[in-house]
C-alpha cells in the first residue's frame, strides 16, 4: 500500500479511537454547536425546497458538508463528526506530500511525523479552516504553489476550482476571500510573468464584487459603511468612525503608548479593537510616525520573504516562499486599508499584531517555513564572528 | 518546469521584483491614507464633540469659563461632594445658546461645539497641540469669551415672555452674534448639577414645548412677508427688477387677486393703495404680495434659488453651533431652481409655499442689506484663552452678495416699511426714539385655523447700521401685533447698552 493511503487510514484510525475513547462527539463549545444546528437545519429544509437559514454567522461550507453526511447516516452528532473525521484525516496525506517536497532528503520521516500530528490535531485545524482566514491562507498558499509548479492545464483548472470553492466556503468572510484571490493572482503572475492574468483577475474581482453587492445584504452593508461611515456614525458605521477618530487623535506623533483609547464608562471606544482594529490603536498611540515604522517593518518581512523565494533552490520552494510572504503582506494590507477606510472593512487579523491564537500560531508557522525554505543546505552553519568574540571574552574572564 | 531543478527560471526573479514594487506602492498608499486621517483631518475629527477623548475628558476635566463680550461670567465650574466638577450657569436665558454640559447626559449648544477647547483636548494653536504630550498636565482647558451680551439676551427672553419663539441680534459689520435667544428657556444648571440632573433632564425631554430645541439656529419656520427681502435681493441683484419697476397687472389684481396658473395671489392693502402701480419701495412698504409674486416670476426659480444660496439657504449655515438648513422650496420640481410650478414660485416669492427659514438665516439676510451687500460670517466666539495666551477670532467676509447701491435701495425700502405712513401699520412699535430703524414684518400663515407666526426683521441705525435683529414668535399673530413691538423694545435696549 502506498504511503499516503496508509497515512490516511492511520489518521482515520487515530481520530476514531480518540472520538470513541473520549466519547467526543464534536459538539464542544458554542461555535461547534451552532455549526451542528445549522447542519440539521440544512438537512430539514433542503428536501422541502427551502434555503438554509441566513442568520447563521459563520460560513456554510462545513455545515453543508456535515449535512451531506447526515443525509446518508442520519441526523446525529456522530454523522457530523464523521465529516470532520474524514476531512481531517485527509489532511494527513496532504501533509506528507508537502513535507516530501519541502524536505526531500528526509521526506519519509518528516512527512509521516507531520501527517500523524495533523491527524491527531486535525479537529481544531479543520474548524479554523472553515472559520478563520489565517490557517486556510497558509494552506491555500501552499496548495497554490504546488499546483502552479506542476502547472499543466488540468492543474490550473484544479487551482481555479479550489479557488472558487474556498471563496464559497468563506462566503461570509470577505477578507479571507479577497486574501486568497489576491495571493493566487500574484502567484500566478510570478509563475507565468503574464500581466494579462492579473488584469483579467482584477476584472473578475470587480464583477464578483458587484454581484455580491447586489445579492448579499451583508456585503451591501459593508460597502455602504465604507462609502459613508459618518452617515451611520452611531449605528452600523460606529466602529469605522471610531477608528478614524483614533487615527485623528494620534496625529503625527501619537498620544504615547498606553495614553490612547479614552475609555467611556470603562469600555474602550472600539469594541473589536484587539482583533479588527489594532492598526487604529497603533495609529493613535504611535502616530503617523509609528504607522510608517510598522508599515516599513512589514515591507522588510515581505522583501526578505521574496528574496528567499528568488534564491530558493527549486521552483516549488520559490513559489511557496513567495506565497507565504504574500499572505503576510496582502493580509496586512487588506486589514490596514480597511481600518483607514481605503477599502471596505473586512474582519481579518493583522499579522503578528492582532489578538488571537490561530492567527499568531499561523504567523509563527509561516515564519518557520520561510526560515526553513531559506536554508539551502549546501553550506555548513558557521559561528558568527561576534559570537566568537563573546566567547573569547568569556573565556578570558573565566581564566 | 520540473521540480527540484537547481537553476532558476529566468523570469521568476523579475516577476518577484515587480510584485515587491507593487506591494511597496500599495503600502505607500496605506501611509498616504494614514497621513490623510492623521494630519489633514486630524484637527477636525479629534476635536469633534462625538470624539471619544472629548467625551471622556468632559467627565473629569474642569472646563474653561465662558464669558460675555463685557467679561461677565456666563458659565463656570463648581465641585461636588466627590471632588468632581460640574457646571453652573448665570441665567436660564442663556439655555438656547450655551446649552449644557452634564456628566450623565452629555452636552449641547456652545458647551458641545467647543467641548474639545473647554476641556483642553485641543487648543487654537496647532504647535501647542503637537508638543502637549510632553507636558506633565496634557490638557489645557481654554476659557471662551463669547460675542454675546448677557443683559440683551436677558431682555430678549423677557420680551418673548411665555411665548415660544426666538430672537437673533448681530452686528452686521463683523458677524458678532450679540443675542441668540430661544424660548421656552430651561434651567441648564439643574441639568448639569449631578444632584438634580436626572430629574431635570427627564422632564425637559418630555416637555411638549420642546425647550431643548434651540429655535434660533434649528427652528424652521414659514417666513411669510419677511422673505420678501430675499426675493428683493434676488430680483435687484440679478437685475430682473429695478427699484422703479412697476407691474400694470398689480393694481388690477388687487381687488380679486392675481391669477397665476389658476391660483389667486391675494392682498389686503387695496383700500390704501387703490389703483396706483407700486414701485419696489412702495410694494415693500405696503407688503404687496402681488408685486412680489410678479417680481419672483420675472426673476425666475433658478435665480431665486441661487441668490438665496448666496445668503446661506440650502445648506446648514457654517456657524459655531449646529444649524438647520433653510430652503426656498422643497426641491425636486422641474420648473427651475427646484420649484414645482409657477404657482409655487409666486407663493414662495412672498414667503409662503414650501419656504422654510431659521431665525439665524433671516438675521443673515437682514445683515446683508445692512452691511452694504456684504455678508459677514456669523460667529459666537471672540477669543480662546489658555496657558499659551489668547487667540482672537477675527471677523470674516462670508459672501459678497449685492453692490452697495443695491443694498442701499433695499435698505431705503425697509426704512419706509417702518417709518412710512402705510408701513407703520404693519410694523407698529418697531420705531425707537432717537434711532432710525429699517425693517420688515411678517405674518406667516400656517394653514388651518391656528394663529400665524409673527415675524420682524430689522436693523439700525439706517445711516450706518450697527445692529441687526430677527424675531419670530410662534403663533404670535400678525407681525405688527407681537414681533414688531419686541423689535422696538430690544433695539431700544441695544441703544441703551451701546450708549448711543
């Protein structure tokens, strides 16, 4: 039996054992329960020709998948859990393939170990794949790099389908959709060096945006807030207006660290400050000068990442490095531009800065991967001259 | 392309470089966006009354004092049992202009407009604002000296008595607002005092007379005949009509009304003017609706609307306080200037139809005539005083509307409306001993059977105007009955104050 199939089966076995052993039905936490109920609602309504409830906040991709399993195995938590068992286990061979390309010399060991880790930890990863932008962005950049390197007509088609699918999955999360799309377009340009793809992509983006504006009330609200947040300053535009006020209070030099965000009745003026508006908070406390500094730091990270891409030993690594740096850069741009009312606000995190476990974890993984990709393996590591100096000093002091 | 090939495809480095350039440009766009909000719009947004820092500071900072133009204290701060500051006001008569600043219920009026300055979040000097964060005590509460005259404000409120209404008095040469009164008044000190604020504010909100509405700046009233001065400015200013213009249809229409597209414009002065074709001054003295309807039709909807726009109609007036917009028409019509048809234009020309004005707007119209056609920007603050010294607010020309000759012609007509034998009947009580007064009364029909709104606008002395007044008394009856005598009383009070 080939390794990926074996890995898939082993991962599935581990996950089933974990589920049965701990009587774990997947309905932990409020979000998972909301997912479960949405799946049930889909199963109940679709046969009657009705649409699923629209007041569900999260993306419908996972509930739709779970609903499919419920259609076959009946309406139970276990059927929903089965969906995540299979898709989670499928991540294991994917991890194997990825590691085989990344670490060709040690592919079997590294691939199997990471595949097994992902098999065990797959549940949280899967739920964040369907909710947060960060994890799928990482995943998407990798997948895109992989498909583009082996670019044949079929692979490009698969890439397009995957892109469309991921946008459907993150239908509620405009920021994530925008992020995937932009990163994919840029990678496509890097691989093909054809600007016409970018132009076509931008036209598709505009057309898709216009269509979403017409069809999805949630999108229309976001765009209307963007056009004139001050019209609804005490209603739907409240956070955006408060963020602009925060920038304005900061001015050129800022109010100083810890001296911003005047609390009214004990609450900061921007409720989603720590997730969606850290850039506004930095703008207030550090001022325009601080903002320039932070933007400069992002550019340094991007520039280093692209440099790693340009000097990578093979195409896959090059494109993966480019994709990872672009995920950081484009994500920072989308949320910062949203904070500054340059584009409609979308709720994605500011890399390395926003509060949030999965976001910081993902950014750490991205940096780790970039460092791994920058190691060309040809040269032996050498001790920097400064360190040698320190060692001499220490030795002399001891003597 | 094959994986694991050691060499680089030649294009990829170039493409990566271009992507890097594109991202750098995009981040430059972010920096420009940040610059826009943090430099260009910074002052405006960070001192706005709804800014979080301004609101937060309003709760614990000892606000600067507010004084009138003679230095009398109008608003100052006391300290409650917990050592937290609260506001105290000289007199209830100021409620319509100063508003209130309350820890529990926020702020209104001048207290709201200059929240940031009074609490010292921003000063009038941008350099001070930039370096203030390096000081031990960053806030620098500013004291505000207003252009108001407390005793005239008091007299205006007393003159309005139990009626609902508003009085605006301003200096046409500088735009200094001396009186901005609105009745009924309320006890702003009770709203600000933490002991009584909940009860006081609750009963004010439920009051059917709406004492919290600052009528002088936000009350929107049908103007009636005082609007004829706007029509006169448009008609003479655009050259459609001169001071000698007469309309042959006018005397003929006096008896049974002038027919405009099936609607009859009526007048009530036929007995006194008979078959005489009135000229501009005569029509103004007699308050002739038909002459003004014909003048309005000849001027045209577009010109009337655009000349009214020069006087401030159509948009909220840029002023220290929030203002409501005045309008010559509800708009949206196709007849020109937004009018629906000739009937609406003819009726608007003498201040009925969809025409709605604020008392402040009518004071500005009068001010334009009084100041030789030049409209000064109205303002309420003379100076801000903080640690860094005193920053004066200078008078500012807002619009040049008429030539001085045109303004003089309208002024002469308004003088006849007060002193002429026929005009006197409409403006009884507006004359003041030892002062030449020009003016115009208005009786704004509201439809239905209720009493009309009583209006008077005027200025004095005619030779060299120093004071403009605009008065509206809600449902006060004819202009001559209620508003004109108040005008006379207040101009006399001004004369005493100015020592003339």
